[in-house]
C-alpha cells in the first residue's frame, strides 16, 4: 500500500530518487517513500523526514540511523534536500563514478551502493545525452550561420549580375 503522502513526496522530489537520482522513467514505475529517520528509530511522518527513494536505495539504507559514534566518525546518510552532497562527493564525468571527498561522502556512497554498475552506466548515459544535445545545438547554430552566409553570398551575386547587365557599366 502506498504511503498516504506518496504523491506529495513524489512531486517534491521531481519523480527522482532523492539518494541516487534515478528517475521513474529509468526504472519503469513509481518509487517508494522512505523515512530518513526510520520510524523504528523515532522518526516521524513530517515532510522533512520523507524521501522519495528507489527500491534499491531504500533497501540499502534500511533502518540505518546514525548514533553518536557514527556521527563522530562521519558515518551519516546525507539528506537529499538539506545536505550539500557536493561538499562530500563529486561525480567523475569520465568514469561515471562518485568519488568521496569526506568520510561522510565515503560512507554515504558505500551504504547506498551509489557506484553500483547500473547507476554508473546511467550517469554515463545521461552525460553522453547532455554532450550529444550540446553537439546537436552547436551543429544547428553552425548550420544557421552557414545558411546566413550562403544567403548573403547569393544576394551579393545577384547584385553583381544586375551591375554587369546594367547599361551604365563601362
């Protein structure tokens, strides 16, 4: 049974997993609602505690909740809407891997298995699609420029023909 706030959470996360970024269209269906702080660890049903998550991320995160020792050693799951993930890990656009910058980033990537082969392939495919779209736009702009040059040259050629046919030309 779907969570009572499923649609609201789904829209807040733009139909993407808050943890790994996979879209509903990538997995062929709706995702699940995860409790960032599990109910078993005192979490609640407030909007800030609900994360739209793919089944894999929800499974890998499970009922994990950082205790004081975990926090001291950077063993935290980053909250998709509150935490700045870019300060904890970066995407390598060449390999598609997430590379940790901090202990928290390393833990987050490992716990959620964010470098699993399917996600790496998805990141590379998205990067390739972005590059392909940029290349198409550049080619279209170049095509428009070349058409404008060709039109200007045709106009110039027509003027020259008219000048050559003019009786005033000696």
